[in-house]
C-alpha cells in the first residue's frame, strides 16, 4: 500500500500562484508568469511526505470546467481522464469571490478536493479577512491558507494532501458515482446556481473593506494605462530592456569568444598530437566546435540578460496591460489582443512564441498569431542586426550604442507594423472572419522575486533555447565545413550556390553570399553573419570576428553599402522561419499545410520588402 | 423613461448593475464564468490609450472588454 505513488493535480484560475505553489512543493524551478495561460503544457514534479511519494501535475489556469481554449481543454481533460488521487485547487485570496465559481464546479466534478487559499499575506495587506474554517464548512472540503512565496502553510498543505490520500481507501467505491454526475446536466442552468452559491459562501466567509478602486493597483494603472503615458511608457520599457541587453552583452560575449579561441587551439593541438586525419580535424574542430563556440558566445550573454529582464516585467503583471493598451490595433486587423503577448514571447524565441499562441481561444485568430509570430525578430537575429547597424548606421562615438538601440527599436516597431498588415490581409483572405470576443483579465500587480526570476529565466528559457540551438548547430557545423571544403572544378560547393543566387540577390539589394548564408542558416538565425564572413574570407570554416572594425573593413571590401546593410537587416526581419519554429508550427497545427504557408508568406514578404527598399534607395540615395 | 442602457455607454467610475447578457452562447458562457451575472455590480475603471477596450472592475477582478462585447451587456443604474 505504501508503495503506491499518488497523483496530485493543481488547478485554479489563472494568476493564482499555482506554479509558485508547485515550485514550493517540489523544489523544481518551474516557470510562473503573471499572465493568463502561462503554464502551456503540464509541468510534472514530485515530493515526499511521511514516506509517501506524490507525483504532482501543474495544470494550465482555467476559468471553468467547460473549456473554451486549447490550454483550458488540456486541464479539464486531465481532470476527467486521469482522475488524480487528490485535486488541489489553488485560489487567489485577493479575489476569492470569482475563484469560488471554479472551486464549486471542481468540487462537483472531482472527489478528494483540497482548497489552497494562496497569497494570504497579500490579502491581509489589502484588508481582506478569510474565515477558512467557515469556508471549509460551507464547501465541505479541507481548506488551507498559504503564502507559497515564503513557504507559509506549505507543510500544512502537504499534510492535508497526505490525509486526503488516506481517505481514498475508505471511500474509493462510493465516490465513483459522484464523479461526473453533472456531465449531461444543463450547464448554463447549473452555472447560475453555482454562482449564487459562490456569492453566498463568499459573503459568509470573507470580510473586507477593500476594493480595486481605492488600492495601489489603481494608482499604478492610472499611469500605465493612461492616454498620455501608456504607450510612451511601454516603448521606454522596451528600449531600456533592449539597451541593457545590447550594452551588457558586449563584455561577456567578448570574454567567451576569447575563451573559446583558446580552447579551440588546445583542441587543435590535441588532434594534431594524436595524428588525427585532416578531414576529421576539419569537421570536428573547424566545423562543429567552432560553430558551437560561436553560437554560445553570441547567443548566451544577450539571452542571459534579456530573459531575466523580460521575466521581471512578466511577473510584475505588465504584459496583459500591454495587450490592453495595444488591442485597438489588433482589433483593426481583426485579430485578438492577446497576440501581443505571443509576440513579446517571440522576441525571446519564435518557437516559444508559437507555442504561447495556445492562450488564444478562437482557432482563426490563433492561426494568424502562429503564422505571423516569425515577423517579430527573436534573440538569434538581434546580434546580426546590431553588428550591421553599428557598422553602417551608428558609426562611432558616445552615442553609438544609443543609435544601435534606436535601430533595433525601429526594427521591432516595423516588425509589429508588418505583423498587423499581414494579419489583416490574412483576416480578409484565407482566414476570413470577424474578431471573436475579447476578454482579458488584468491581474493584480505582484512583486517579482529577483532570485527566483534569475534562476527560472536562466534554466527554463536561456538554457532551453541555447540547448536547442546547440543541438541543431552541431550537425550544421559539420555540413557547412563539408560544403565549403568539397571542391568541384576548383570551386567549393558553397561558392556555386552563392554564384547561382547572385543575380536574384542583387535585385533584393543583397548579394549571393548573403542570401546563401540565410538559406544555410535555416537551423539557427545566429549563424547567418558568421557564415557571411566565412564566405567572404573564403575561409574553410566559421570565423569569429574580433571587433567590428575588422568586420567593417571586410564588408566594405565586399562592396557593402548602406543599401546592402538596410536590405540585409530587412531580410533578417522578414524571412523564412528557422527550422525549430517550423517544426513547432507543424506540431501546433497538426500538419504540413500551415508550416508551408508560413514559410511561403514570410519568404515572399521578405523578397517583396527587400526589392521595394532596394528600388527606393537606388532612386533616392 | 427607459433605464436600460448597455455597458459601453457607462462613464468611467460609475457603478452599475448588470441586467442581462445578449451575447451568443459561448461568449455568454465565458462572461458568466468570469462572474458577469444578473444584479452583479460592475464599474468601468480604465479606457485603453487608443480608446478601446475598456477595463471593468467586477467581483474584485479587472476584466477588459472590447466595445462590441460591452454592447451586449445590458445594465441599469445602481439604486441610490
């Protein structure tokens, strides 16, 4: 009997701190965000209490047991099909009234329910007093109040979960009938009686003199959501994040590349020492190792800075407010305001952005968000945009890094603009339809926990994205080396490719080398610039550039002008998604149709924009 | 005098009471689950910088709705 592992499911409204409770119970650093639908996919962990093992599943936030969106369906399907031994409902003590609707629904659906009233300290600060005994009596289930951030009430919660598993054995047979008794009942009729029940229980067990209109959140929102300051503040925030990322990443990137150059030399010495054949040496040292070293040195520092900053604003509760401020644009494009949240995620990684589209209820609007996500430049594309703009646009001087930030910011605004236009075109062509209803909850502001943000964003995002990039970069490193070192009639295979592409690339304001680099760089956008350098130098392997001055001389020697720079930046913003993103789209849409359409849309938009920009600049510059 | 007006017409910070929701089933269901029910008090608290949507305070939570959705919610003034 004691060998059995019990399953515990965590459910609750979005933004109640389910993931924080999950982390506190398991010690696993699972990501928690302060916006609806953060837990995309189920996180699983485990803990032990008194020699009993528990598997614990963190389900996506839901508003009801009758799902509306894909991530809600995931949660309710789990409850109905997997029948966890104990269901822990995590509720937000600061808005218990609304939470009670779901609580009541779940107590009807499942047996062995425990209510965890979380954020109890925040409620106290807001003068909300909850009588947990009364609540427990009215609901007929165990109620524990916790503050998961400082682990308050956690032991009590574990003990209660444990006690509830003991109950299973005494009433396992009688409970079967109770589950799903509501399945065929009239949902709407039930819902209304559930809500009046919730109101009654709320009145009986909660005392408060607090309201949103008199609290601090209102004062902050009066600025953040205001007509005058709202949008400028968001742009300022974005600029600060980007500026810190760009400026801060320079030094660690440099240090890493110095270290890798040293390591590569040692590795090369070792290969020479053991008399390794030249082609194996080439593939492993000049191909795989150098490509990997490049990607780590270029990607790691900006991501290690960007993701914690992004997570900080996310946990604070600002992202849904960005969606609120910008929704009108999306309404005009006949799409959903939540698309902006998936775009923010796309700034970090487009594959992650595509997955995040599950928070959008309507299938039509979700598909549009998925298709257009790649228009938002991800972290992998920033280093290239930054390098090119610092050479050709920013120049040198004290204001250089500021100018680079402005170029990057302008790129993002341009990307948002393109996203909206393409969304609108899709809405009136292949994905016709009217905008569905827009219902967005603005969660209370929460104080982010710095230490946890850093740990979480490094492990869950930075290392995750880096790991995936490294996984594709290693084989491509070998392939590039082979292509560059396989000669037919005195020329490498790569040079045939770039010669072939050259005439068309010139119409786009690029050259054959740049276009070939984008095509070969499909597994990872990060290697596009190093590929270009490698081709120009006719070097057999990737060349890390030591400083922008060297790079600048190399590019100018290969006939780069401001036109080439602008067109390359534009094509970097608008081109086919990387292979990881395409695979994610296939997974999310269940077929090859939408990844293919996405590929075609992005490629043709990129070609169109580059040709137009090139023509325009040829006339006026 | 007809006292029934729709939610989108309510000025900021004026508390009103919900009379009924005219939306089609799936929207109505979602709104009801969020606590939009008959006789429930609701206060418009913020308008987006671009004029739409509007954020409402209901049952201690803040929910933003577009004008089109607010038009389907019939309200009446809260009795003084």
